[in-house]
């Protein structure tokens, strides 16, 4: 039995970096009061959006009808263990710009520099995810990833931190880039 129902690989700004993000969020929210700010505890950079563990089992079972729940649980536990062992606890990158994101452009984000460390960490996490799919008997893990709603955005990676959703417009504020320190968050969530 897996410990919690949801799984994500994400990093959270810490210290002055978190203050920078929350200050930016407040400024954006003041200009766009109709928007919905990200709750403080959910401010993060997503590396892998795994989502609901039970639902992913059902999706994998559709691709491999012989997949046993115990095999899946072992693969997920191994993925979590490898993430903890292979991903650094802290990473740094620089904020680059404020931007509208998503198909409708109604999500306001701080984009992050695609530096070597950040891209290596995300590539490692993505590779571990493909290993999980292989462990579950998926013949073509890359094809599976591309067609699944939860995983289709793993590659290409667009590093960002969401500030506000349902934004009616792009805010008109000055942006100052800053070096950000981020810490690996727990992987399991309720």
C-alpha cells in the first residue's frame, strides 16, 4: 500500500527566494484582483506532475493488462527512492521574466532560466519516470508518456513558478531578475 494518494517531483523557493516570489505574487494580484493567486503552500517549480497514483495505475493497466498492483507499487516506491537518492536537495536558477502561460494565457508565471543544473535535474527525474513505466511492462515508455495527460508535458520542460490563475490580462509591472534557491519538496501528498 502506497503512503499517500498523490505524487509530484517539485522544488519550492526558500528564504529570500520565497519572499521574492510572494512579493511578486502580491504585486500581480493587486493589479489583477479577479485572478486567483496560488495558495502560499503550493508555490513551487514542478519537475514531474505524477498526479493521482491510483488513477495512473489504471492508465498503466490499460496499456499493460497484466500489470499487478504489487508490481506497480514496487515501481512507484523505487521511483520515489531514486528521486530522493539522485536529485539534489537544493538547486539554483534565475528568474527571467513574468509571462502569461497555458493555452488560454490566463496563468501568470515567473519563468526560470534553463540552466544546466536545472535541466539535468529535470532530465534525471524524467528518466526515472520512464524507468518506472518500463518496470510496469510498458513496451514503449516514451510513447506512453507522450499520450498520457499527466505526463505529456514532462518534455519539453518549461520551468516556471505559477503566481496567479484565471488572470484576465497580463499585469503591467516592472520585473527584476533574481537568483532563486529552491529545495526539493516531499514527493507524497494527500
